[in-house]
C-alpha cells in the first residue's frame, strides 16, 4: 500500500490553505450546491460540476471510493421554476406543469454533466423531498429565538447570531438599510432573510405550522446536508457567487439550529467564468449552455467533445477566473490529439505513484495551475502529462 | 517513446476524468478509401484524390501524406476530435 498524498485545501472561511484532515477517514463528507432546475445548465454551472467532481475523484483516490460521500442537491422549488412552468405549460395544472419543467431540466442536467465525465454523486436529493426536514429546522430556529414570524413569512434574525457574516467577511453594518437593500418594514434587521413564505392559491405550497407555503432558498441546503452528512461535515463547495448570501445564510441556519461551531470545516469556492472576455449574458449574446457546446454548432461553428470542454475548464486553476473562448477549446482539442498520438499503444498504469498524484493535487490547492500555453510540451516531447510543466 | 511515462500519463489523465484514448471505431471503410486515394495519386488522378480527401474530411478524418524509408508515398490518417 503506497502512501496517499495529503490534500491541502484553501478554506474560504479562514482565507488560507491548510492540510486537509477529514473528521472520519472512513466517511469523508462533501456537499456541493447543485442546479436550480428551470433551464439548461450553462458553462459556468458546468465549471462548478467539474471542479467538485475532480475533488470527489481525488478524495476517492486518497480515502477509497467507498469512503467518500458526495451530496449534490437539486433545487426543484423556486419562483423561477414557477414562472417557467406558467410560460411553457399554460394548459396544465400548475403542479403538473412544474413537474414537467423540473423533471425534464433535471434529466438534461444529468446528461450534460455525464458528458463532461462527472461521476454521479453519492446522493442527489431533491428539495421537494425534504420539506419536512426544512420545517423541522425552522421550528427549532423559532424555538431557540433565531427566527420570527412576520407578515406571512418566517424570517431568520441575523442579530440573534453573534458571529453572523464570518464566511463572507461582511458585517451587518455593510448591509445598511436603504443603501443597497430595500427596507422591508416587517424585518427587524434589513438583512434578515426568509426561511418560509406563504403561497397564494396559484403557487406551489406545503402545509406548515405557519400556513400553506414554501421554503426560502437557503434552508434547503441546511436540511439536505444535515440529512445525508450530519450537523457538521468536512467540505462544502460551490461557485464564488454563492458565498453571500447563500452559503453565509446556510451557515447561520445550521449552526444556530444545531448549536454547533461549524456547518462544514472547509468551504471551497470556484472562480467565475467569462465567455470571450465578457461576463456571460443573454443580452450580450455570449450565453452558452453545456448542451449547445456539445450538441450544436452555436459556439465556434462546431460541436465540441465533452473531454475537450472538461480539459478547457481544468487548464485553469479552479479558484482563478476563466475566460472561456473558442481558442481555449481549440487548444484543448489539440492537446488531446497530441496526447492520444503520444500515448500510442500504452495502457493506463494500474497504480499511480504518489509523486505523480502530488502533481495533480495542486489543481485543487492554492498553487495556480500552469498557464495553458506552458502545458503541452512535456507530453509531446517526452510522453503524457507527467513532466513538471504539466502541473507544478 | 517511454512506455512507462505514457502509462503514467494515461492513468493521471484518467484520475482527472479525462479520457485521452478514444474507442477505436469499427472499420468504416476508411482504410480502403485511403488506399484508393493513394492509387489515384500514383496515377496522377489528382481530382479523384482530392475528392476522396474532401469526402473523408467531412467525416472528420484527417490525412497526412509522407514518404516511407523506401521513398514510397504513404498516407496516415486519424479521426479529428
């Protein structure tokens, strides 16, 4: 048995890298925020799926495939879903229309990320299967004085948590009423956020002690991570854009409900993705879905293989911003072709030496991966990407 | 090329979730078309040779001509990604 490399992970919570030691090496627990299923997943969503899939693979390699639990949720209750259901299936009863939207979108997502070689997570819970757990958490939060009912909503009282804002580094003074957030008079503090809200007759809803309603966005992940990973677990991941408010509020809910010091010990966030030098947006015409890249000629006039997309994403260190472009994809395709030629008749080695894996580990530690331009040489001259220029 | 390095590289790429070697497709008649084109070239029927190259390119097959040690014209081909 060869020694496995110890991963060093950058923790958003401490803004520093530290050697990773799981709470229980026989069950390493990872949670990553999954898709809200109302539309095709875009390449930015693809990046998050790939980054945490790579982490999942490295953890499995280090601790054994059966000793890692990876939970990626499916958010299937959201006002954007309702709007899409009304638009696309106006003839169906709302609940049926919603199911059509969420089921087809979730199936498409699975297909897309499978084409990007993402392994299936251990559990992919749906929010709507976990309403009971959310209600239990909300009841506890009210009981402990961390939440209150006002004007048909249950709200989390941020002032009830002494160290609210630790993850994002924001303090409550940053959220001065009127400056950036509209003042809601029913909130004790303008930063208070919704745990539960009442539904009108034409909105989806579940019976609850606070009336027929639906959950706020953040409570889902607190409930689902607790159910499958426990009150405190090892790693929580997601895109940089989720740090505030989503992850900050998850921490607040989970810690205040459980009276714990941490929801997850390590928080990891992948960087932003731009397309051809600009923020991806439908109005700029540079918004692309994974499906479009794989199955249509919308981007660069050709279809792109999944492994080229994956490599194009992994050529940049996960915390760095990516400028996704046609050139980058072409570069990935060229690399794959060079490597395939260089590999010849060789078969993959059955056991990787630890020093080789050490070269891969930096992809998820703080050291930036080499620039794409510096990578190809080692493989083409001397073989596959094992040379020092592939990974530092 | 060093077999061991290639084996390590493939295994490392697999750990990254990147499959470098593609499944080898069943014989789709490419080899016979390549041979047919070589014959056309040798008999200076360049129009036919170009037509075959174009036809194959549309199927994503790239051709590369070279001379072997005996100075004979040969063609290598590969499937583009």
